[in-house]
C-alpha cells in the first residue's frame, strides 16, 4: 500500500461487517459464481488504484506518476481519464463518488497536512476540515450528499470517524474504540467502516440508519484481518481480508442472503476491493508478481439478486 493510503487507514489492518438489520432483507441466498476481471491503468502511470464507481460506471481513484507524485483521477466509462488535483496540493486522491457525479477525497498541502474535499466536475473544489482536526480525509458520499470519512485530533494522536450532512459534522466513534474510520455510506444513510479496540485489534462495523444509529460489529471467520469499504443500496458490500501470514484478498458479500465471494485477481500477489455500485460492478486494485499496482473492474453475478 502507498504511504497516503497507509496513513489514511491509520496503519490499516481493517475489518468487514455483516449487516443483519440494515433495511429490506433480500429474498433468498445464492451461491457465488465466477468473477470476471478487467485490468486497467492510467496512461503512463507507475501505479493505479480505483476506489469507487457510481451507477453511471464513472470510476474515481488515484495514480502515481513517474516522479512519484499521486494524483486523483475521474474516469467516465468509454472516455479518457481526467486528472484531478486539488489546487496547490502536493498529492491528491479521490475515494468516493455518487450518482450526481460529486466526488470526495483528500489532498496534502504544502505543509504536508491532510484535508478532505468535494469535487464537482468540471473543476469545482470545496475544502473539508473537521473542526479543530489536524487531518481530515473524506472517503464516501451518497446521493443525498452525506459524506463520511475520518479525522485526527489536534494532538495528532487520536482518530475517529465522521458523518457530514449539510456541512454539519457528527462524530462517529465506535464505543470504546481507540480509532474509527468510516469508509462508505449508501442511499439509506447506512455507514460502514472499521474500528480498533484497546488491544489494537481491528473489527468491522456498520451504523444502521434504520435502527436509531445502532452500531454492529463483526469479525470475519477464518481471517486475521478483514475490511469493508462500501455498502450499496442492495446491502451488498466489498472490502478485503488478510490471512495470518499477511496475504490480502478482496471479497464481495451480501450477508442478508448468505452470499459471499472471495476475490483474487488472476496471478496477483494481493487484491483489494474498494468500490461497488448497485449493478454490482466492483472496482479496486491488485499487485502483480513484479510488485506493480493496477486498477480493476470485476463482475460477480451471484450477488445481484435480480
């Protein structure tokens, strides 16, 4: 993982969550089927990572140029990539996009401070800073404009999550956690993310908008670490898991109907699933045998309860 992403995830060993009470339960369980993968790279980049995809199949993420600088990208299906750099930033990354094509992410300023932002094409940027925070990172945005992410306090030692609605911030700290990250939010306002307990162990969580903001925790069976990055409007989720020897795989899950599929890009040494739309199409990144990072699309029909 690259340095900005590692900091953003607070030494990110993350966990994914099974949501059992977050809206309508889907009708029946389905068995996983084969996954179709398509690799892609930002032209001329040394590394490419996709982070989110909306229902118009516009993908956002970041890439690293030959000088080692990180830039955000905005990639409409069938059209060229567009580089996104927050004005006067030294590095930029896009992490979330909604169906109004509003995107969120974070950037590094000339003093190496991290700030969140909203991007509205073709070139409208709005800075986001949690009050009195030393760092703010925006990861997800839904169709109502609700934004989620994480912030670090002025001491630089304590981290929690946030939800932002109409430019009003609400702290979303998992009870008793030493650190919390909110990574995704769907159209119902259900938030997913991960938290660190007092021993430094990482667990997934969801906050149910339908259950008065109740937190739910989950530890994936058989994995040393697991993470959830997105939840779509069908309550399908994507993320990644790590085994006890550190091997990383992506996954897709729909807990309400029992569907689950592990994701490994063919021939890769690590696969990270980051984004999912309602179809569902999954995006993320993988590391090849030479240690190079590439973006990917993936489709797995078993999770689509049509």
